[in-house]
C-alpha cells in the first residue's frame, strides 16, 4: 500500500527538530509548543511507517532512517525556498525593487527622501523588508539591502555609502535659554542621553567615549541616560532639555531644517571600517533597478545626506 508524502508543515517541523535535536528549541523556531512539535513528529512517523527519533528522558537522537529523511527534508525545503524567491522576483517584474534595510535607516534616512526617489524614477516601485538581519538573496524575497557593518557579506558586492559619525545635538529652545554651552566641559551639568547597544560585540559610542575625545577626563557616566533606540534619544532632545548623541547622517534633515542643532565639532565612530553599505548579489551590479537606487543614493549623499568615505 502506497503512503503519501508528508506536507511542508510536517517537514519543516521535523527538519527543525532534527537539526536542534531538541523539541523545545524547534518549537521556538517554528512557532509551536514542544507538545505540538512532538505530536507532528508522531504524525509524520505514522504517515511514513518509520521511526525517526530515539527518545529518552533527557535527549532525542535520529535513527538511521531519521538521518536519511533529515538530509532529504533539508535539501527539499532549501530548494523550495530558493525556487519561491525566484518565482516572487519573476512575478514582481522589472519595475519593482525590494529593499531590505533596518528600521533606523528607513525612518531617519530613506523614508524622508522617498518622494524624491519616486519623482526621479516614477516607473520603479520600491517595497521594503524592514530588518537588521543579513538576508540570503538566493532564499529571501529581497533584491538589494542597506546594511551597517564592515561590508563583508558572502557572495555579494558591498558598496560603501557613508560613515557613521556620532555627534552631540540639542534643540534650538535649549540654546535660547541662558545656558552656557561654549565648550565640552559645559555639558557636565546637562541631561545627557545616548544609545546603549553593541554591534558585533563593539560598544556603540556613548558619552564616556565622547568626553574622552573632547578632553574631558572627569565625566561621571552615571549621570547620563541610556536608551535602547536612537529614535528615543532624538525624541528626548526635541521634546525636552536633553542633549543627545546621535548619528550625524540620521539627523541631517533635522539639522538642515532647524529642528536640531549640532554642538561642537567633535564626532566619534564605532570603528573606521564600519559604515553603511549598499549590498546586492554578485553579478547584479548592472541591474537597471539597482543602478537607479545606487545613483540616486550617491546623489543624495553628495548633497549632504551622509558623510561619504574617502
């Protein structure tokens, strides 16, 4: 009697369980409970008439049959993902470019300029994948990405767009008061805020680092306020009496339009090699859609939308 093959839902659950050899971690990955993962595995075993796992009180292991099925399931799911990505790109057509980028870059750099791109390229539609995760162009439904990092991504081309320089800013209202902010030491009595995060194990520039660069050696870091997102820092500066450390390129328009004011000509970076990069698959540099986005971004950068690396 012939048996039908398991569907993709069962295969995906089985592949995750076989890769992790742990139902709890597999459940987290596929969005189920451990009990539901166990139920699906039993369903697949019953459907195939095979024992796929050897279970004990503390661990699970694949049987020889399970190892054969795991290799086949992993290949099948990978091939299906790649085929689906190609099919989606084909369906979108030549007038559509899907861009992957982080929320910070989207909010503070690209979206405020998006109307300008649409005016320059009315026949090219942009849609977005908002994520800081590095995408696999062969599998994920994206054509090009904008990423902050060292620019090393396998099987891709990465063109440096501009550096990330962190500078202190305040609101014009703060300067309209009787506060004296003529030298870096004058900031010691102010409410200072910054982003508290790490990038690949490197600490994002904070007030302690900036004060060292400014020659202030008695700064008390406990007096500064840390936020998890740069948007909160900008909002605190705009709404209140705070002075914030922010990326210069992300607030260029706010500075140009007078909503923010830069204090002092001192900026610091994460490391020299870290910057914003335009990333796309190898061999796709001549794609007219990517060319259009690249050329438009470099024009914006040349006009003050970022510090171009030289």
